[in-house]
C-alpha cells in the first residue's frame, strides 16, 4: 500500500513557506488556516527537488527558495536532492537543507 504525503505551500509577509505532512487531517487544517495550496503526493521514490518563488528574486535575478517550516511533524521529502553518503535503504533519514533567504525591500516609487 502506498502512503500519501501532503505538501502545503503558503505565503506570509510576501515570503513563501512550505511543509510536508504525513497526516491528511493535519495537512488540511494547516492549509485551511493559511489559505494555502495543498499538494498530495504518493508513490515510490517521490521527492520534491525545490520550491522556488518566481516573484522574489536574488541580486542575480534568479528565483529565491521558499522557507521550510515544521508545522506539524517532520519534513519527509528533501528540500534539495542531496543524499547523505552513509544513507542505508533500511533507515529513514530526513533530507533537509535550508538556504538563507534575504528579505526583499521594495524600492521607493520614483527612485
């Protein structure tokens, strides 16, 4: 039997945030109070390689990553596709890395 995971994506103060849940009720509750997107994922070897915000850009013009939040439970999919070198198939190792996010300061009009 394949179990589902739920990716919840929301915006707070113009910054995207993301969390992954194994429990559907918890995911629905988190999505409901945040007016968020909820993406149901199932299958074998499912992973999220990146969640980026095309509205927010760094100084080079590249989209910036969303910030992962642990709302309820642990993140079960990787933020990036990096795998630990000592990963064993029998062990479940959380694959989470965080990238620093720079605040976006809007420019004054007419400047």
